[in-house]
């Protein structure tokens, strides 16, 4: 299916629509010149190519060979050297654990068989303190327009015309992200009627390093607190910004 869709993926009104442009701008603030980025489900690479100038490396993966070939051609045409595309799934063994500072998952979580397993894998691939950015259509919202849209989508997925789809609500999606071990940083509703798309930025927990009594670094957007054993009452506050996080090795 995805190979057949590839040739029209970059048609006007399909690629880089209104929400895509918003996502690009919101994503850029989490990137820096040291960031190593994975774009999971990159399609023809449109968003990956737009953010490449803000990062050290961008790696795009997709299960469609046709999508990947188009993405490679676009990178060559634009002479973008710090980007690579490969036909691969998120569970591909070539992707090393704790290899990425930022992982993008845009319009893909509702299409996978087991979204919880995918988010666990994303957590594995991110460096400690790494950023998970997702944008997901929330087809499970109980609005009049959503219900009307969902009937044909449900029927088409049941007969195999389109992939099986998870009908997330925004609250269910948020719970799935936090259950995978991430802490929420940002959530925005990118509504384009009648579709609601939920943009989420979340952070993987930092490891407590070089402190025998510390167990976990609990992250937020501006500072991180290392909480040690309760009896020892050890608390260490460490200031850090996005640039420092991106340059951690």
C-alpha cells in the first residue's frame, strides 16, 4: 500500500500541509547542532529534510522502499549531506540502543500494531534525557464529525483496504506515552477540522550518574533533580538546557 502511495505523497495539499509546517517549527526548538535525530516513519523525508540544518545528523527510516528512494533523491537534489534514509522498521537491530537525542514519530503511532511496544522501543533508542516528539491523529475523540469519519475508516481497515488503525483519544494517547516511561514536556492540539491531531513532546528519564545513592533523574523542561535514598535525604539539583542535553555523549 505505502509503495503505491509514494508517487503521489509529495503532491500539493498532501506533503507539508498546515500541520506539518507547525510541527517543523515546534520541533526545531528541541534541536541543536549536536542533535542526532531519528525520523521514524519518515515517508518521503519532507520533514526530515526541513530540520536537517538544525541538527548534527538526521536518520530517516520507513518500511516503504519507494518512499525511501524518493527521500534519497530529494536529499541529493538539495545537496543535504548530514541526512541518511534507509528502509527499516523501528525494531531493526541496526538501530543501537541509546543512540539518538531526538526521535520523531509523526502520523504513525495510530497505524502500528502495538503502539505500547513501539514506544518502549523508542525509549530504548533514546539517550538518557532524550526527546520523543510525536504527532498523532486522535480519531477516538467522541465528537459528531469524528464519529462520521470513523465509520468508513473502521470498515476499510476491517476489510484490509487500509492498515488497522488505533482510535486514540488525546487522553489515551497521553497515558500511553507516560506509561512508556516518558515525562510530558508539551502537548498541543493541532486541530484541522474535523480531524484532531495531538502533538506531544516528552522526555526519557535521565540516568543518575556517579552518585551511589541516587536512583533516578526526573526531568522537566528547565532543571533536573536527582533524588537519592529517602533516609539519606540526598537531593542534587542540576541546571541544564536543551543545548547541553543535545551535546551529551
